C-alpha cells in the first residue's frame, strides 16, 4: 500500500496512531525555544501538519498559525479542528508563503519525509526563504548512524468498538541516503481483524551532515530530544531537537 493510500484510507484514525503523543508539551517547548532564540513574532507555519493538533496549541498560545501537508483528507480534518488557521495543500520541499513567518515547525520526524538529500536541501531553502529575519525553524530528527533496526514503539487505542494496535520503527541498511519508517497497524473488532503493513521511504542523514546543510542558512542549536528540559545535545543521543535561527 502506498504512503498516500495508507494515510488517506486511515485519515479517520490518524489521531489514534498518535494518541500517545503529548502535543501540548511539544508545542509549548517550541514556543519556549522561539522565546529564547527567535524574534518574538507570532506568525507560525507547521510543515506536514497532519490533522492540525500542533497548530491548535499554537493558536491557543496566541500565534497566527497555519499548516501545510500533501494529504487533503488530513487538511480537511485540520480545518475542522482549527477553523481560525489557514491550511494549504503543498509540498514542504517547495512551498511558498504570502508573507514572512517568524516560526516554522516540523514535528514527529516529518523532516525525513523529504525522502532524499536534494529534496531535504530544497526544504531547508524553502524554509529559509519563508522566514523573516531572526525567524526560527524547529524540528526533530534521527541520526542514521544511531538507528536500531530492531527497536519498535507500540501502543493501542480503542475507537468505535474496535481495538487498534500501532507499531513503528526506523530501518537503515547502513549506507546511503535512504532509510525507512516501518508501520504495522492492526484493527480488531468483534468479527474480524484487519492488518496493514507499510514502509515509508525517508531521507537518511547524520547530525553532522544535517548541521552542514543547515549552517549556510541558519545559526544551529542542537538539543536533547527532551521537551521538558531543553538542554544541549550530548553528542551521543540518536534523536535531537534542532532550533535554527535565520541568518
């Protein structure tokens, strides 16, 4: 099943897939990073926004928030969740904005959906072009050299008299610029069990390589993947937050 087919078919269940995510804590942490490093502006864009949960929290925090995604069913649900926001069907690797932005976010490792180094570079350039002076680009990423192919994260949730079980994990062959996100979704109801397997192509990049791509455009701050403490990256962790201030 293709990437778009999976998310279109399961757009009604997307929030269940992410039921264990603390969107409020993530959004608040990035708000704090904007206060620490940014220009104090409130014009915000969320890349790969999905159904808009992060956008909702930024609006509630006083931002003029918007979102973009390549999946229209997701955007339809985002518009219902956040009627005050503007949503657009665009590719994050080549998007345009009518006015400069103060904060651009890309949560849930979605920066890797750029798929290849050339498209990642195009995404970075698009973000830089869309930000005002002193604007901040915040996202999380995984270092390809620290991926454990055997590690999966799982959770379950009930919806409409059915039990959903979700598992996901990174996979990297050890060379090249391609890694994947492997997904397993099981839906069990009274009379049947349905199972989906999918593998999303992702760009593989080390943090050293990622910083080299960002530094021509941004002052780059790398932090531990901890939305509570916001401390500098220790140089060993395989996941990190990036706060990038436009030069």
